[in-house]
C-alpha cells in the first residue's frame, strides 16, 4: 500500500520591496526630503537661498520623482492614484498656509496690546499710546445682536415658506432675489441703510440701528439659503407620519420639521453672524465711528470692531506704532470672537441634534 503525501504550497521567499509591485513605506517621505533639499540647494546655487521658491521647486521634483518611481515599480494605474492623492494633499496644505500665516502674524503683533487696559478703556481723549476698544466691542455686540434679531426670524420664515409652501412664480421670484442679495457688495448694503435712515429720521443719520439694518441685508440671504436646504433634507416620512396622525401642517413644521433640522439651522445662523461681524464698509457709511462708548443704538454714531481696526491702521498718528498695535490687537480679538461663536454654535447644535432612539 502506497501512501501519497501532499506537499504544502511553497512559501514565497522574502519579498523585495523593489520587485513586489509596491513601493516601500519609506519611499515617499525619503523622496520628499531629498526633493526639498535639492530644491533649496538649487535656489542657493542660482543666487541666494529662497525658502518659498525652494519648497515649491522641491514639491515639483517630488511629484515627478515619485510618479516615475511608482510607474516603474507599481504600474501606471497605481502611479496615477498616487499622483491624485498627492495633488489633493498638496491643495489642502496650500489652503491651510494662509490660515496659519494669518493666525501667526496676528498673534505675533496683537499680543503686545492684549491686556486688561485694552478691553476696559475706550479711545476717548487718547492720543498716542494707551486706550482700547471697549467702545468698539460694545458697539459690535449691539449692532450684531440687533442684526441677528432682525435677520433670523425673517430668514427662518422665508426659508419655511420656500421649503414647505412655496410654488410657482412667487417662490421662484423670492429665490432669485435672495440669490441676488447674496452677491451684492457690502457697501451697497451700507448705502441702503443710510438712505433708509435718512428717510425715517433725517439726513446725516448714523447710528447703531442703521448699522444693524445694513448687516441684516447681508445676513438674511445667508440664513435663508442655509435654512432652506436643511429643511428640504428632512425626510418626508416624518411629515407624512405627522399628517397621518391628524396633525396640521403648521404644527408639523413647528414641532417636527424645525426641531429635526435645528442643529443645522443654528450652525447656519452662526455662520451668518461670522459672515457679518467682520464687515467694515457698510458700517463706515451707516454706523459711523466715535471714540466714546455708546450704548444707545439710536444715540448717534457707534464704533464697531472692524471699523476700529480700519481707522487705527489706516489713519495712524505720530508715532504710528501704538495705533498699529491697537489695530492688530483688535484683529486678534475679532478672530477669537468668531472662533468663540463657532464653538458656541457647535455646542448648541450638538445639544439640540436629534437623538437616536433605542
């Protein structure tokens, strides 16, 4: 009786990364480092070290080298995939460079006046060093708060009409004009508010309410478009289930549709506030500027933070350093305020987001 033995399949020998159809893990980072070094040395040889030019040249050399290497080892399909990945990552890095550059420059130049005095004093009777933006901070809160109170109800109700009721020529006309308002220059909004207050009160009227009207013109279309899209993506099954229980449409919208989309609506409102809080041109025309604290929206010109930054940097005294320091500190405060608004918006959206049931 003969016994037959089946031999196990032979195990492949240790794979060579250069012949296994796949680049080794160290290939991309090593190629990138070598390419950057070559790019910097090339700029040095051409007349002087240029960091930006060297990095750009190194990035081009890296893309060419890794493409050729990947084509030889992995094939054209994998090489094309690597090229697309590197282009996407490169575009992402390029998009982040201005952001980090802005944050670094603002921190470096704004921290020297980021003190208690800066937030507790106004520019009343201040020439040269000292003073602060207390008047501009209070004015920004007043103007932005009033603009939000005006814009959110109008924008929300308009979005509900377009998403739930709007049909025919009227809905198309409203959508068209909302889109037009989204793209109008901000200075036009300021001129509109100035002309409106001139008709209501009199010529030369500049106050916080006029600035709020100008910002509302810019804020309403943002609220409308973002809220409308969020209301449209609420599943129709929720509406139909509510109608099947005999709930009228207005109550279904109020108790089902809006609560379902409330987290996104809050995020849209926060984005709209961030859109208007840094506007300068319309507030120069409508709200004016002053060196004193003004907590009366109808009581004359009201300073805001963007206008404060603009006036301090555009019209410095002698010496200009204190004015520029205040401008950079004001810009840093504005950035931090926008970041805080986004953080609050995310927390509110997370709190009101629909919770998954069991």
